[in-house]
């Protein structure tokens, strides 16, 4: 017999950053670096140039000399001021892009809240579509790569994003746990409350 057990996961909190920047001299220019431009093409968000830094930090999917972003990635980077987004040559703000995305995915807001929380904590989160979940998450300091991987470079968690009033069957929970075990990952449910705070629960199998 398999028993499902809920375990709350207190992910490591953010650590305050201390700026070490030196004072600017009167002759130093304060021009801001140009941020990459992301184009919204039907259901795709693509960056054609200037995306090397984003790729190094495991954002998006590299495809045919361009970087393709998911909606949550684009929303996160747009809110942080690290990209601009244009549709048909016109700039889109954060709320316009969110409204556009919500028409495609009613769960986008919850997904964005969880993605933002994970990224702000220093984790790399990628789409979990092929695993039947919302995100696959890697340990801090691990870059996403193809080919042979060390044990520490594999997916650490698969994450399901749900609102606090979500209800599901034990059969659904069991399938999710079995999926996580099949890829040697831990399964987390990310509960988003009405104040956009996230609580993580791990569902584990206990064999008596």
C-alpha cells in the first residue's frame, strides 16, 4: 500500500544584495545598455539578436539563430526591464502582454507568480510541458544542458501550480507522484493564495 503525505517545503529565502558599485565621476556616461527586443509573432515570442546573456542564464529555447521565450519568461523579463516586447511594431507593456496571454491560458497569472518566485530565489525554472507539469526546476548554480548530465544537473523538482481553492482526487495526486519518481525528481505543488503568496508542498510516497 502507498500512502501520500503532504510535506511543506520552506524554500530558502532571498538574501539581500549589497551593491558594490563605485561612485560615478562627473565625466562618466550614465547611458543605459540597449535591452533586447522581443517580437510577439502569433503565439511565439522571439528575440533575434542580443540574447546571449539571457541564453547563458537559461532563459528561453534556442532555435534557428533566435531565442524563443515562453509567456511567463517574457512577462518576468519585461517586468524586470530586461527586454522590450513589440507586436506588429508597437510596444506592449506588462499588463497588455498579460491580458494577451490570459486569453490563451487562464492559469497564466498563477504560473507567472510561481515562476517569478522561483527565479527571484535563484532557481532556474523551465517549462514542464513534456512531463505533464507546469515547471521543471533545477538546483541553484545548475545550467540547463543537453546530453549526458551529472546527478546534480538533472531536474530537482517538477512543479504544479494551483490556486488555494484547488481540489483534486487522490488518483491525480498518485499519478503526479509516480511521474516525479519516474524521472528521479521531487514533486511540488505550488499553492498561490489570493494575495499572490506562494506556499510549496511536496507530496511523497510512504511505504508502510
